[in-house]
């Protein structure tokens, strides 16, 4: 368990201080921050992949969580990021409530195994109310990582 989380998440892929106020803004901010930390090379392909997925069906889940993700042949390896806002953002969630925790993953079109494993690990972790509360109250990227890993 948590094998893929440990591999993908580091302090430079966890952003507890996101500022965007819209769904697209959150997605762009996560992509920009991944690119700034040299985790993502093709920002345009990443944005196109995530927004294409988002346009098919919102990735706003329940309990303040959104899991924007996408696949593209222009993405060379699986990357992931966790973001958090102090304010809620409308992500067209299933429970109609705003999201504050954002888990993004991008992967090559041809590699679905690790992508699905990552999504499954994150989903299982975030089902727990106590874990979600700890994430919302964490003070730093390091604290968020400690909670998740």
C-alpha cells in the first residue's frame, strides 16, 4: 500500500497554499507549479489532457476533494501533485460542496496501471474523515506528506 504515493509525492509536489478561485484556475496552478519544480515538461499538453477529462465528467468527488487527472502521449512519465486551499472552490462535485483538497495526476496515454493505482491509493486514504481533517489543518508540505505517507 502507498507504494506509488511514496514514489510520486515529495515536498515539491505538495502545495498547501493554493490561491486560485476556479476549477480551471486550480488545474492551471497545479500544472504551473509542477512545471516550475521540473516535474512536468509540457504544460500545454498537460492542461489539454486534464481539461479534456474534466469536460467529459467533473473530477469533483465528495467531502471537499477533487481529483483532476489526464493522459497524453506528450506526457513522458506519471506525475502527481497535491494542492490545498483555505477557501472552497466549485469543482462541480458530486455532493455539490466546494473542494479544498486537490489531487492531480498526469500520465502517458499508454501507461494506465500506475495511474489507476495512484488514484486508488489516494481515494482509499481520503475516504477517512480524520485523514481529510488532518490534511486541511496541516501547516506545511512536510506535514501533508507525513499524513499521506
